[in-house]
C-alpha cells in the first residue's frame, strides 16, 4: 500500500524564560520515502539545556543525511543518541554548565516500516485511528514506581518527584536507549512530544484530537489546550505529528468514443 505523509512540527516557549526544547523533521537527501523526526528537551540552566537539545538535533540530522540505506537503521539511531551524549558531556568543559537532554527519534522508511529510539521522558505515541497502539516508556522515577506497582497511575499524576529522570543524554552514566518498531498503515499517526505537552493529556483524548484535522490543525489545537491547562506555569512545548494516509489509486480512463 502506498502511503503519503501529512506532517507538522511546532513549538511554544510556554511560561519559561527560554525555549530549551528543539524539534526537527528531515527528509533524506538521497533516498525518497525516508524521513526523520526528532524531539529533544534540554535541561541545565540558562542556555545549557538549549545547547544540549541543539546538539541532539544536529547529531541526529547529520548522521541521518550521511546514512546509507544498506546500513542498519537501528545502529544509526543508537549512534546518534550516544554521540550526542558524548558531545553534550564534552561541552561542560567549555561552558561550565551542566547540560542534559532527553531525546526521541523516529525514522519512517520504505516498505511501511517505522523505527524509533528514545532516552528520557520525551515521548512517542503511535495511534491507529483513535486507538493508541503503543507509546514509549518514560525513563523517570515515577514510571519506575509504576512498573513496581508501588503507586497507581492516579498517584503518578501528582507525585512530587514526577520530573526526576533516571537517565538522559549528557549525564555521568551512559544513557539508556530503548527502541521500538512497527509496520505502519493508512490511518496511523505518530506523535512525538516533550513533557510540556503530554503532561496535560490522556491517551484517549490525544487519539480523539489527532483524528480531527490535518497535522497542522492538530498541532495548533494541542498547543492551545496545553497552554490553557498550564494556567500560567506551562513548560516549553515541542511536538512533531506525522499522519499517514493512503494514496488513492488513479481512476481508470474511460475508452475514447468515436
């Protein structure tokens, strides 16, 4: 089945003094039908977080453009995140800051394949129509407690340590990078976003909103709602939405009549 892509990336600074998130959507320069989406949420004080997130985008985009289709895409994603981690750590010696970043990266490939990787709590959701098929698992203290059954999902929403990450790019330890993959079809949608967006939505509401319009219209609506629900204390917001549609088959031409 041939698919076409309707995609949009969008950001809002929220109520923070600086935009430390970064987001990108890149087409492969040599091979049609391959695209990369990246969301990075930087942390580390004034300018430090922004530099860390920018490093994630730069490394992932550069490696992607140099990637050959005979190479393993999983290796590409892993190398991009670990190289960004190394560069962010090295930047400490130059700017005397403590930069870190989350990252979530998605590759769409021919053959209706999708592969993704993530580190931290920036998320990827895969919706099939209205229904969520999967999402990444946050590398956070609260998600760890949920896995152990020590808290309920309701308690996680208001947990005082909900922003503590167990791994990130630029930290002292090697980052934990997890992967996912799927065969995609018409009606599938990928949402990549920082916690400045997902913190305000449940999965059912996201699925319903994503189905209501074009990628551009949905991104605008998601940011509008997140800003309203932030009530003047909203975080940076970054979002990439990629919606897959079937390419209609051309209608057969009627035979010419004499």
